[in-house]
């Protein structure tokens, strides 16, 4: 008669004892995976730089830049142009740039007069921003395999030379790392606030990341250690006040954004393309609606905070809700969803649908701009509106799926209690283990906290 029960004998065939799959992969495997993902990010960035090559050789003049998929607000403002006269597009120009972007254009105008040299500087800054973004996500993410959704995304491909949003997004991600205290980085609330304050003057969407950290910090999901957001809020306020004093044009730019808010990719732009009103009519209505959605999401998160909030999922819901009804939703705005979508959603088919919708719209909006110069060569506005609508539906899907994972921990941070031992490491006695380190049967809460339950 065997000394072991049949269930123990069959364990190798059944996948091992209960709880064996809750461990984290060994250091060598994780390092190899990180190198592979970094290589994928490098290839994507190289393709984005290659996409800018034809415009670097022949200039960023419209309509050639739009037809070659390398036009953007920075290059347009540097040469003193505005967006083409196309239904559903904002006027653009230098006045529509973010405060720090406008200062960069003014500063480089003093040293270079060639737009190609200016764009080389922009591409170098954004490449550094994408590299910092990738490094930050490798620190934050527990399930690193899902980062392929970010590192091979067309949003990077079509926005690298458009604005400074890659830099602002990298600052926001590292602010989240500093606030959560993801190993090996120690928590620093004041430095996180400084980074978010700077990022706000590139894109105000950074304020939603600040709001997400403020809501999730005291009541984090899983077993993340609670954080007090007051120092972060104070540092962000002081930084923003200093930048506001140094750049007095910020108020004028906010006023301009309000009057020139309707841009491609939004429900407002679709209505304008259908000739159902104009931008002056729809801009204030959709701004109020977008702000109302942000307030509603924030209130909902506050009401359920005691059950735990995931910082990345909270940021995804706030940014997604804002962009859903925003009067303008260009490709560089969707770039802000990239890291938070990857940290919040694990279903490949959702990520693929969203990625394809972003790629189709990024191509369509630029080809639609060509019609402002050569009507017979550009993309018909009806197709641009259709691509924008499909993209908005994909955004609705992303927001729903992110809300489903509201309480699940998707980032690595300081733990309130000790976690399960990693493979290849000495077990430590803790809750749910005996003195010898044998893993007892895990609870649903433990499995959810470690991301093993989908």
C-alpha cells in the first residue's frame, strides 16, 4: 500500500501542489523577459523615428507632412503655420501649444531656423521620454508580459514627433513609482508632486493621474502600503504656481483652448463634420460634459475607496472618462492611456481591438488633413468620422474592462504584509504558512492580490 495518497502521486500530472503557481518567476527569467520587452520597445521607437525620416529630408510643410504621417502641432507651430481648414479640426498654431511646448519653440527659434533641426531636438527628447516610460513600466508591472501592448503600440509610432506628451507621460509614470514606492525605488511624495506639476504644463491630463493617486493612496488595493497624498499635493501645487509665475502665457493659452477646443477624434468633431453646428457651439458643451464625467468617476471612486483602489486602474478610468466626451481626442491624447491600459487589462482581444482602432484613426486623421490642400487626394471626411466613432467605441470597451479590474493590484509596490515566496528563494514564515514554510491552501483574496485570478 503506498505511503502517499494518490492525490500526492498525481500532483506532477495535475500541475503541482496547490499554490505553486502563485510564486513569481526567478530573477534570470525576469531579466531575460525585461531585455526582450526593451528590445521590442527599441524596435517600435526606431520605426517611429524612421517614419519621421522623409519629413526630415524634405521639410514638414503641409500637405506633404500629413500625407507621410509625420505632421504634428510642434512642427506646424515652428514654421508659423496652422492646421488646414478641414471640418472637425481645431485651428491650432503656436497659441494652441501647451505652455512648456510653446517655451521650447520660442527658445529653439533663437538658435535654429530650420524646422528639421528643431524636430531632431524634439525626437531626441521624446525618445528619452519613451525610454523612461518603458523603464518605469518594468518597475511598476508585475505581469511584465502584458507590456507588449505598450511597447509595440502604434500610438508610439504615430505620436513620437507630434508633441512632448511622451516626456510628460514618463514624468507621470515615475511620479506613480515614487508615490507607491515600487522596489527598488523608495517612496517620495514631494518628488512625485514636482514631476506631476511639470507634466501638467505639457498636458493637463497629468492632473487626472494626480487625482488618481490622491484617491488610491490612502486606500490601495491588494496589500499595497497606504500612502498619505498631502505632501504630493502640496509639492504639485507649489511647482504649478512657480511655473505659472514664470510663464504668464499659460492663462492666455487656457482661454485659447476653450475657444478652439473641438478637434479630431471626438464626438464634437463628428458633429461638426456632419455640419450639425460649429466648434463655437459644441466646445463649451462638451467641455462641461467631459468635466462632469471626471467628477462622476472621482465621486464613484471615492465612494468605493474603502474596499481598495488600484492606482493604475483609477488613472485609466479617469483619463478614459475624460477623453470619452472631450471636445478633442487626437492620437497624442490616447498615448496617455497606454501604460494604464496595460496595467489594468489582461485580455488580449481588448488590447488588440483598441490598438487597431488607434492605428486606423492615426492614419485617417492625417490623410483627412490633406483634403484641406488637395480635396481630390485626401481622405473623405465621412471615413474620418467613421474611424473616430469606432475608436470611441473601443475606448468605451477599454473603460468597461478597466472598471472590472478596479480592485486588483497590477503594480509592484511596498507591501503592507509579507507576500508569498518567490521560486528559488528561501521561504519565510508568514500568514498562511507553517514554520517550515509550507504553503497552505491560498484564499481567493491572496490569489487576487497576486494577479492569478483573471
